[in-house]
C-alpha cells in the first residue's frame, strides 16, 4: 500500500541493515577490539533501544573474509540444544558426545586460517545460569582470537551480580548499556528512513513528528512501528502527508495504551454493560 501510494520501490521503517547511531557504533568498535584477545562482552538495554541493530551489524561481519560469526537467538533451551545451534552455525556435524570437542577444534581451525571469531547470543537474560556457566567453560577452551557477546535486558547483569555467579561476572571484559535515543536522534532516524527511500522531508508534518517523539520516549523499535503505522493510516485514505490525526489513529490501538488505561477502559466498559442490563 505504501509503495503504491507514494510510487516508491522500498518501504521506509521496514528495512534491515540500519546505520549505527554513535553509541551503537562505539559498542561495535570496542567489541571488535576485544575480539583480538579473548573477549567476553555483555550488551544490555531495555527492549527496543537498538540491541538488535548492533547484533545484525556484527552478523554482517561474516561477509568479510577474515571473520566468522556464530549467532544463537533461541535461548530458552537446554545446553545441548544451544550447542547444537552453534554447531549448525559453524556448519559442522558430530555425535552428541563429540560435539564440544568438535566445536573447539573447528574454532582453532578457523583461527589458524587467520580468522576472528564472534559468538553472539541474543536474549541472554532468558538463559538459565547453569547453562550460561557451561557455555562459559566451553568458550574458555576456544582460541584467544574470539569474542563471546551476550545481548540481553538489564536483568542479565542483576543475575550476574549475585555472589554465586561471581565466576562468570569476573570474566567479563567489556559491558555496556544501550540508552534510549535522544529526541534529536529519533528525528534523525525518521529523516534517514525517508531519505533512504527518496521520500520528501515533509512526509510527516511537524506536529506528527513531535507527537511520535513524545510517545515513543527514546525507543527505536516503537518509533519505527509508530511511523510505519502512521504511514499506513495516511495511505489508507489516499493522503501523502502524515498528520497528528494519523498518528493518533495508531495510538488509540490497545497495544499502545498503558496498563492503567486498559484496565480503566475495561472497568468503564463493564459499568456500561451493567447499566444497560439494569435498564
């Protein structure tokens, strides 16, 4: 619908391979440095602040000749299933009893070819700490030219700060918390998305941009979803300028409301039903 209305070949706010913001770029650069001497990195942040963008950027390093990237995102699994995912990413096959040995041998083979290894584990806050401890013991046997990178929510460092997990936390070589974007950063993101698909800077009027920025509170994912939904609302009635009206049509959808607002709506609805019955 958006492509047909605006006569464009690609949709904004629906792309992969986004450019990194300064904080994301700094994190990626430091992770690359730590990969040269056996790194253990942890990147935390609230949902939607841009951890996925950093992970996808690091995954893109696999296109370079001297880099191997192994990525795992299904963390609600046993240790065995997780190392099977890692084996699939390494494109190796082995019997269960030989799986760890084969992974370690494959890692050394890659380093002998002068390659740098990255192991990325997304949603790491969902990992059972016992599984994470086993993974730590496994990766300690990997060659030094390797960086294990955990991406997760802030709960991850809370768990690792407990005394019982000191053996894991003490081995972290780098950690960073991704913060929500500033208003200027969000506006730059919106403008960048429009520029990328050759849409005019006035596609969103000033009021719409102000409302979007105020509503998403620095959350990159929410900004993307709200911008895309507002574009859909404008295209639905064949308009090419997104206004406050279109943004509000998205914001009244239940999933955009706070828990308190949803409860109030439910209580008010039940009160109306009771009055109708009494009448």
